[in-house]
C-alpha cells in the first residue's frame, strides 16, 4: 500500500468475521494509529497452539508511520496480543487507568515493562498525531474504564465505539457519555465503526444491577460454602460478590492466578473495595465454618487448567467441593465452550454440589456486556454516520448489524461489510473498497511466535489421527547394501503385539524397495526415503485404510 497523501484509510487486521484478536488501523497520509491489539484462544483443530494473534506484516513494513496504539478497554481480545506486538514494534500505548494496570501485568510477565511507553488517558483527553486529532467518550461495558474514540481527520470524523452497551443503572456508576455522543453526532460523523457481538439479540441489554439481587439471594440460601466463578476482568461482578459475602458474614478466598492478579490491580487503583481482613488464602478455607466461606474463582468457560475445573475433579490442593456446597457459574458460556462447561457441571453434581448454571437470562447470574439490537440502534441514531463499518462479530452478526443501520437511516450502499485486510478508503469524503493489505493469523506456541504454520499443523493433525511409523535402515556406505534392519517403530498407529505380521510385511517391503533402488544404481538419500515412504504408505492404506506419518531414517556406516 503506497502513500495516499489526502486519503483516509480504515481496515482491520483482526476482529472482523470472528470473535477475538481485535486490531483496527486508521491511516491518514503518513500517520497510522492502531486501535486495540487482542488475542484469541485456539479451537481443537489447532493442536498445541497456545494463542492466536493478528498478522502485523503491514505494520512492520510501515513501522515509521505508526504514531500510537490506543486501547479501548482491558479484555483479553483487546490487549492479549500487546506483549507479542511490542517485541516487534515498540510504540507508545494509550489507555485508561484500569486498562493500563492490566497491560502492565502482561508486560511484567514478559519482562517488557521497563522498555514500554504507557500513557494514561481518560474521556477528557485530547491527542494530536499529525493531521489526526483524537478525543474520547465514556462507554459502559463489563469492565471498568471503557472508552469510545473519535478521530478528527481532514476527510471527516471517524468514531470507533469499542465494546459497549447502554446501562442506565451501571453497577460501578460509570455512566455512558450519551450527551457527548449526541454532540459528536450533531457535529457530523463520516464513518462509524461499531461492534456487532449481540446484533442478533432483540431488545436492550439488561442492567448489571439485576445480577446483584440474584447473587445476594443465592448467598442467603446457601447452607455451606459458596463457590462462584466469573470472568476475572468483570470487576463490577466481583464487587457484587464482595457485597453478598459481607451481608452473609463470609470470608472470601480468590482462586486462580488471573483472578488474584486482576483483583489486586483493581484494589490498588480503587475499582473494587474489599474490607480489611475479609480476604483469606486458599489453605485457610478449612479453618472456618463452611457457612462462613465464599470462594471466587476462574474457570467459568470450562478451561481445563482453571480453578473451577480442578475443583470439579477434586484436583485443587487446598480446597475441596463437599456435598451441599453451592456452586454458581456467573457467566454465560462463550460459543464453542459449552461442552467443557457441561462436563464441569456434571462433575460438580457428582460431588453432591448444588449448581446454579445456564444462560444468564435463565439464572439471573449474568448479563452481557455487549449491546443488544436496541443499544446498537441507539448508538447509530446518536452518531448519525454517513458510512458504517460493523466490526467485532461473525458474518451473520455483521449482516444483522447492517440491517439495523438501514432501519435507522443509513443508506444500504454506505455500509461496508469487510474481511480482515480489506481497506476502506475515503477520498473527498467518499468511501470506496477496492484493495487490501496482508492479514491473517499468527500462532503462538510456547515461546515461538509465528514459527508454526499450516504445514506443521497438518503434520500434528496427521499424527493425532493416524499416528506415526519410524523405519530405521542401516546401509553400507560403499556398496549400498543393507547391514541391519529395517527396524520399524510405531507410535499411535497399531498395537505392536497384535500386529507382528503387518510389521514383518512392512520390513520385507522396505528391503525389496531398497534392493530395487540399489539395482537401479540410485544412491541419493532423499530419493530412497521418498520411495520407501511411498511404497509403505500405499501398502498400509490398502491394508488398514489409515495414513500414518512415515519417517524413514537411513544410517550410512
């Protein structure tokens, strides 16, 4: 993508047609501003992968133009990629106070904090980057200190909503800046970039306050321990749980590293108030009567190594679930996590616990932090954009959001449903979408970033499905005759004791193939390996209808 002096360009490197790894880019001339840098967790097809982050090839190629990374809020799908991003591109990060606290946790863990430039902002901040002026407005979400962003450019104003809902009675008294949003709309908005997560759900998102009553009621009815699991970042929910514990005279234990870390940051920065002496360590739980203890833990999404999963299998060292304990899942399962959550619920019932679970609307224990259809329509009505780009959702959600935009007056041809990498250019305040930039997934595996590609994943998939066969052959360096072997080692393919005849036939086939190559005076190792691999592969598929990975190893002596 060359320099377009008077062109305003908007595109996503992650977060469109998917839930997670949000990263959006706004460029005017030689000034680039990045919005969010998230991650997402892999599904079961990505064997061994720990994390997925955006492909930042375009940003690396244009590193001299990057002026800032602005973060809307502190959820993993908006900040999870920052440590990996900074290792490649160390740019200033602008975020609100609580969001910066969570980013600092990550950078400390990756030993990057000392070299990073973190700049606090709030809804009154005003930033200048070349020809781009940046201001902010408060939004309400399921985590404190969320910001929407306004970019004033020579082409017009662009608004990025961040994640939001309109909660008129927020639990943390952080009200949406509705008057400011209306003023922004009155001044004129060229393009609105708005999240689409709940675009399929009719009505208004319920207020977080309704959860407080249900949590309190469950604590009152509980005869023994209460174990409650929610997202660590949902500080509003954490405060509600603290209030319920106070009212029922319970000590509170925090389980799970992310829960301990996030609550520590929230307490340090004044976002959650826990009375002195109320928090206890996990090993102290059994020192108190069970009716005077509550446990707040991670694992509401069924993560195998999280605290709730380990509690459900009796593998948590200091705490056990006893018959009659009350377990509450105060979070709805993210699509794709239902099976893991169901398994944990089954385990908890087997332990004799009383389990409160299911969709938030059914139990009253959870409300979404993302706006429903009426919230999204209200944002569109307040902003009155000429152009609309729905983001942060799968295709059906983006499509539904377009219909909502049409319903409140945005012209059909002025909505752009794009994919990651598709660029919307604005010239003379008119939008066109004709080009794209590189975009895709970068896989994090252990400490490796981007070194595992499709070929490696295909090999892992083959190994997981059909196992492997290693054929070791020792040959004479001079006359190419077999000195020993072949020895066949199998893992995950067949049980050796029951398959001795099959393995004997493989060895005979390898000898035969090696002799044919010797007679044809073919001496190249790679050709020998390919021929052995091909012959054994065809034989095994005919015999077993399986395709194990075959690794011939030829040793010359």
